[in-house]
């Protein structure tokens, strides 16, 4: 039996509508994790096929009352959302604080740094005395724990001590293994850095 043209069109239209309601990514950036030369540093490519697909950078449908430019961190699901216009968000996979180092609250991006210096806080040095050599700051570089970029989070009390930053440890994305800071793949933190303005609101949900 041959289907009439209008019936075929109706079926195809319904199929497209169902796909739209499924909330799939509008755009996936899996191909954007190759090697990058940045400020004289050669960032290696990320073996992105070893990272679950949901943690790849992608634009998704996202309903929120927060204005575009707001960053929302979901530490349970291990996602960071940058709110965009038109009911969309750029979603990044993240690594979060391990047990005992979780945090939540509202802050703002007070500073942005490219290839930042990392200074371990005193409590971390007490836990890991071998870090004392970096008490005055660890120079930028491929092995620096803050990676290629860092966004510094402040609240009414001042510096929270928490950062959104890059990491060379791609295997930590989607896991809870940091000392509280939110880490992204270096290629992702560069993208987020370029899209984020000083003063941007950051909401961290536990």
C-alpha cells in the first residue's frame, strides 16, 4: 500500500516534533578537543572518546529565570551551564569536590586569569606538606593545577577560595575528586573564559 503524500509529510513532521521535545543537543562540540597552541603553550589533544558523551561541550535547551551570562553549576550531575539567549545554554562536563570538600551557594566572577599562578591554601599544605614548595605560588604551565584559565569566585565576604579552572586531568571530568574547585577540560575553560564577563553571577547547586 502506498502512503499518500500528505500522510507521509504528517508523519515526518510528528517525528521532528518528538525529536525536539526530547531535549537533545542543538550542537555538539566533540571535534573541538584537538591540540591547541595558546600563549606559547602547546595544549595536548584530549582523548575525548574516552570521556562519556554527556560531558562533551554542547548547546542544549535550558529553561531558567536567570539572565544570559549566568553560570549554573550542578555538582550532582557534574555539569556547568552558561545561560544563553533563546532558552539555550552551553553545557560543559566538570569535575567537582570530593566527599568533604563539596560546597554550594551564589558568587560572582571577580577576576579572570589566563595561565594563572596556583598558590595552594594553608589547609592543603597541612594535608600535603610536599606542596609547601609552592607556598609562594606555582608558575603557570601545562602541569599547573589551574590549567589554561581560571575564573575567581567572590561573594559578599570576599574571595571564596573557589575557582572555575582548567585541568590536564581529563579523566577527572564527571567525577568528584577535587579539593572543592570546579574543573573543566582546558579546551572548555578557554571557551567558557571567552564567553564570561567580569561580574557574572555563579550559582553552585549541591
